[in-house]
C-alpha cells in the first residue's frame, strides 16, 4: 500500500498587524521530504504515526514537505502558492497512491485564498482520483468549509484545548484512513453547524465532560470518530464558527442525528464555557494576596498562538506600578531588544527600550535600566513531545523582576521556557505568560493557582464588535438565537 503524507499549517489572524511570509515558516518549522524530525510537531503528528507503520512493513511511505508558521497575519500570495505547489508536485510524483494523509491546521488564509486547506484538499482529490483515500487532521481553531468535507474521506481534530492530544488525533487520522484504504471500513462524515463562536477550553467544565462523552462514544464502537471544531474568531472566514463532526462506518443518517444532538448540547454551553476573565489589576491583586505560589497569570489575548505579536507591555506596566515582588514574565517578543542584549553581554547593565512596538493597542514600549542575566542562542521550550523554537533569547532583570525576551514569536507552552533560560520559578511568586489556554497543561502541575487576565488589544476577542466581512450565516453571539432565525 503506497501512502503519501505532507503538512502545511498556520493559523491566520486576519485582523493582526503582522504579515506572514516564507521566512515565518522557515523560522518556526520547515522540513523538506525526509527531514521531518523523529518527534512530532503540533500539526505533523501523522508523520511519526506513518513512519511507525512503514517500519513495521505494512505500508510504503512517501514523505512530502512538513511546515508550520507560528500563527500570524495574512499569508502573502507567493508563500501560499509556493507551499501549495511544492506539496502538490510531490503528490503527483508519488502516484499511484492508495492513501494521502495530511496534517493541516485549518485556519490558514492567504492573500487571494480564503480557504487554503479547502483549496489544497480539492486539488489533492483532482490529482489522486476518487479511489485514493484522503485523510487529514485539523486544529479545532479552524474553519470547516464544505469543500474540505467533500474532498476528505477522514477528518480528525484535536479534542483537547490545550491541545495535549495532537499525537492521538494524528494516530486516529492515520488509523482510520488506512483502514478505509484496505476496505475494512467505509467512513461517512456528518457535520452539524452549531452556529456559535466562543472560547471553549476543555480543562474545565462544561467542555471537560463533553469531550469525555465524545471519547466514550468512540470507545463504544458505534461510531468511528467524533470531533468539535471550535472555530477561530480572529479569522475573517465565511465558515467561521463551531461545528460537530461525526464519522460513522457508512451510517450517514445515524451520524447526522448524533451530530445534531451533540451540536445542540454544545450550543447550550454558549457564554459559560470560558474561565473567569479578570482585569490586570484584579488578577495581580489576587495573585499578590494568594498563599499558594507561584500564581500563573495568563495574558490571554496577547497570545502569539492567536496570531498577534506577543509584545504587549500592559501587564508588565501594572506589575511595575503596583511594585510587586518575585515576578517573572515570559515572553515578550522583541528581536531588536534581544540583539542589543547580546551586544551588551551577560552581566551588562544598560538602558533598554523593549516591547510595545507592533500595535498601538498593546501598551507603550518600556524604557528601563536593565541587567542582562542570561543569553541563550536558539532557546527552546517544549509542548508535550514537540520542541518549540524561541530563537535567541535574553533574560533581563529590572529590580526584582525577571523578563524573558525572545526572537521567534511563540506562545507560552511550558515552564521550561523559564527554566531553560536559568529562571528559578520555584522562587517566584507570580509567573505571567502569554497564552490563552495552551499553557495550562504543563503549568498546572507547578502552579499554586491559575488566573486569566483579559486585556483588549489587537486580538479581536469580542465577535459582536469584530468587523467580519465574509460571514453569510447567523452566529451567536452576534445573533441571540441563530437556530431560531434559520427556521424562521
Ligand atoms: Zn488551536
């Protein structure tokens, strides 16, 4: 059995002041055929899953390119066309094929192409023909277009947010697609449009119980797979919004009913699935008064993982104004400031301007006399078994305050973003990280308490106030009851 695989992934915040080009893919992750590392990246877990089967001798694997760019702004047209054509040329050269399996994110929007993954899967189907099985995994923060569903035989999605199960989703995609190619199953995909866009972390109720229910449904053997697309509120896509996907073994009507029932249950969670969001002052005040250290505070909307810069200084300004002790901040993206720190050298004290450079809504740059505590070339942090590059990074100190500055934009995934740079977090009272919820998995075991601070910035965090231009369907919270409106 001949199987091809490839991965093109990023998440496009169409409202971001940033822009994305090929260098963003190169900086985050770019592996030409045969160069994928042994460990998976978030969206390329199908590679190690397929290599394992190739090593066992059950398939012949033809690898294409795997690449990922940290979420950012609109992808420019030449970059998208280069990556698309590169993978499609590899696919043509690999024919004939029994299966083609992709690790896609699902929220990539390029200049001139609103549905990159739908466009890619449609082109794939034209090349491989109707008999080759096509499978793909998606991130739940994506836009599920009809074009994607029509051209893929199998779709799996990370169930967890934080996405701690990306390896399982890749495994499931490979398993179901290969079973289908062998004729052991006939996957039928049912989709229900939930008509809402919300923040749906699975680390707390009600989503925790909902995801456990989906897993039980899969384990019962009645269905092949069940997933939730959360949608990505920072992407101006006509397919914005949550959806339920149920894959049955050729039982479409049963799948449709189940998808609808699950979808209406999800709809009932609207407005009450997100954790308590605090103002910076509330979050810092609560953290300072806590007796369980370190308190981890997420700066939820200045999350580079949502496509913004991650250089907001607003939380830091509050820390300095409140005169809080024992605080570490990770990370603030500022390649220019890192360059100056490297030129100054470890141990140097000098006047530095850092942060607050890419948006008028993310605070002013900070001007301070800083001490350079630590410099690390090509620093990394971990996300499960995945290694995430931070680029050259510096730890600077202002009084008692430690701040990690980095060169490669990345959200906070793990406490090792501090410890790899020599910051002793066991002696800190408060850790401030830039992430909406991906930090939660690895920080929860070391955190005394976890708080969420929400600050308006360049991330469009209230869909009622976001100027979407492509939306044609009614969605909650812009419309109170979009299902009723649909019926009327
Ligand atoms: Zn996601």
